[in-house]
C-alpha cells in the first residue's frame, strides 16, 4: 500500500505534510482556472447543451464563398497574364526586325536616287550595257521592297493624300492654288510602316494657299439648295 492509499492516522508526519502541500497546489490551480475563465468572459457550457449547428454551417458557408471568390480572382489574373504574355510575344515577333529594317531603308533610298538621276532621254540613248545596268538596279530595288513587305515592312507613298502628321514629315510648303490646302503634292522620300508603327515618316512637300475643304454638314442640316422635310 502506497502513501496515497493510506488513511491519515496511518501516515507519517512527512507523508501528511506532502499530502497537504499537494492539496494546496490543486486548490491554487482550480482558483487560477476560475479566475482566467471569469476574465475571458467565456462560460463553460452545460454538459447537456447541444452545439449551434446553424452558426457552424453559416461560418463554413462564408469560408466557402471566400475561397470561391479567391479562386475566381486568381483565375482572372492568370487569364490576364496569359493574354498579356501572348500579346508581348506577338509584338516581339512582329517588331523584331525593326532595327534591321530601318538600316536597310538607306539602301532603298540610294537605289531610288540612282534611278532618278538618269532622265528618260538619257535612258533611251544609253547603250545596251547601261540599259542592262539600270534594269539590274530596278530589279534590286523591287526585290528589296518585296523582302521588306514579306517581313511586315510596308512602303507608303502619300502623293495626293491629305497631310497626316503621324505618318508624314513636312519638309517645305508648295504654293499651289489648284490643290486643297494641306495636300501632299510632292514626295521627297517615301515612308515605311511596320504593322501599325511608323518605321520612318514620309518626307513630303505640302500645298499651301489652295481652297480649304468644305466642312461636312451637321446631322439634321441641309446643304446649299436642299430643303429638309420636317413632316416626317
């Protein structure tokens, strides 16, 4: 029989002192637990109380909805990232030759100048050798423009078009009353675009002093000599 199973009258003074100390410790722990529960505001539910299933279900539904929202946001972000990456890859492929194509434009300009310095009369009086040389230069220019076009670089020749500062660079004004004001009447050097980007603007001469374009009539107004049927 150990000391915990002995009756008080059978215990030695040392065992009685140890038992009293253990009882004091248990009493202090019980009082501390009670104080902590009182400070926290929690009350120990009765043993026969049933759990609040509706509150538990509501909390789980909120967590589920939050998880769904998070999943949808993540899916939207991933889709945006995929589209942005695909667009950047497509732009990289389309404009990868921009720098190289821009360097080739000077070659095209030199070929064009070589052909323009020879007049039609000189071409007609040239010998067979010179005619073959000129034809070779013309074929080289056409082949170069064809190669550029295959790689997305397109030549723009705005002769007779309205001046567009986004695609044209005005080099000088040309007094020409027969042309509407702001019309490209002379192309010094053609322009080139790659995709929707201007690789080099066309260098042009623009008419000045000619008649301005007639403004378009607003909706609901009649042009000169016309009447509006208000009975409709």
